[in-house]
């Protein structure tokens, strides 16, 4: 095959070495081999194309130069679903599995069947995942929601929060309000598990204790500044809460006032609670951990620091808490991310 002199062989080689598009790089390889005298059938064997396809690449290069190296890709793929079907499909995803699906969570093969049975569309599994990703879906682990949670009460709490914080600000003129979220967690020898990297198809193992010693960790975090305060204690009661509040109050700036959002646990609401004057508490609705973003901190510490390990006694548990606190919680930028909350931005 004759090859036009649009580019020298060396120029073609340099272009091939720097080309990131694999199809264009293949066209360059075809032209180079043709320039070196290879016949079309041998070039086809070398690059995995037919003799005719090789000849078409060379003819295109001869006619249009570098522009002829772009391979035709055919018509753009047709969408899996039209606009109306996409809306129905989104509703189906949001509704979750039905009793007829027979599963607790819809996976790729379930959507493969749903597309065929409910939308009359047959697709490969890869196309199903492509559709889900194109529509903005990911396979995520949901946050726990208590079955007795009251969505109406939660919505009312969020709606009224700006008004409540405005009243607190008016009662403390000259003070900058800082919104903190507070909670406690029990950390002990009833260990948790988290993911590890391991060979595909294997079943890795990790330590999980089933003993009964533990410590309590109390914390408060401001999502705006990333400031965090914590306390380790052997038990949780009103005296522990008062000790934490006294310690926390000392961290609040002289020109600031803290609004402390916490749950309605008995040791938060007892008559013996001694609330410092620079802190005003607000109680979130019952059974609403999703309204308290410090819950994310406990998930983060367990998955990054406290899982897959064993602890001999309370001293080892306390050391683990301190190490995790120094490594993560004392990083304000990390805390802004871990404890970020829409409920806070609505107030700001």
C-alpha cells in the first residue's frame, strides 16, 4: 500500500508514543507499518483488524492527513430509558424492594429483571450499572433510622431551629453563637468489624472480642470551627454529664455562647444537671440520631481506629480512645467534614 507523505515516519512514531487515545494510536501504528512495507493482511493480524479495515485507515490518512486517523465510532448509543421511563425508574429505586422481589436490597441483577419485566427493556448487567450511575445512584450503606422516629416532629424541629437560635442570640447580646452537637458512646470489648483489603475471593479474618469491659466517651463538636471537646469515664450518669459540661464550658471563648444540641437521655434532663451560663441546651426529638451529626464521629472512629482489634482491659481501651482522639478529633478540618450537617447550615 502506498502512504502519502503528510508526516515522516519519525513524526508518526513520535505521535504514536504520545497519543493517549488507543484508537488513534492504533491508526498511527497501521500507517507506520504500511509505510514500512507491510501488506494489509499482516497489519490486520498485528492490530486485530480485518484487511479491509486496515486499508480504509490508510486511505483515510492519504486523503485527509492527521484528521483521517480518527476512527469512526458509529452512532451515539440510544438511552436505556426515555424521560418518562426514567422518572418511573427513579420512583422504583426510591420505593425499594417489594415483597415480590424477594430480597431486602435491590442489586444489579434485580434491576436487570425489573427493566425486563416492568419496562420491557433487555440490557446487559454492565448497562444496568451504567444507567444507575448515570442517574446519580451509588450502592451505599444507609444510616440507621429508629422505627419509632416521628418525621413530622423532626421536620418541625429543623424548621423552628433558626427561630430558637435567634432567641438565644437575643438573650446573649454581644456573644457569637456557636452550634455544638453532643453525644456519648460506649466503647468496649464487644468489638466491631470494618473492611480490609484482601485477595479477591478470599475470606479474611480479624479479631472480634466478646468480652464485657468498656469505657464511656462523651464529646461535643462544632461543625463550623471543628472544635471538639471530649471526656472518658468509667460510667455514664448525671455526675459524668456535669463534669463534661464544666470541662466543655472552659473551652468556649469569652465572646461566644454555645448552643448545645443533644438527645433526651435521662442523664441530660435530670434536675441535678448543672448547665453553665455560657451554654444553652436544645433537645432533639426522640429516636432521631440522624439529626445529630456527631453520630458520624462514632462511625468514623470505629471504622478507622477501634475495629478489628482486641483490648485487654479498661486501660487499653482508654489508650485507644486517646490515640484516636489525638489522631483524628484534634484535627479541626477533619471534624468539619466528619460532622458536617445541613441542620447547621440552615441556622447559619
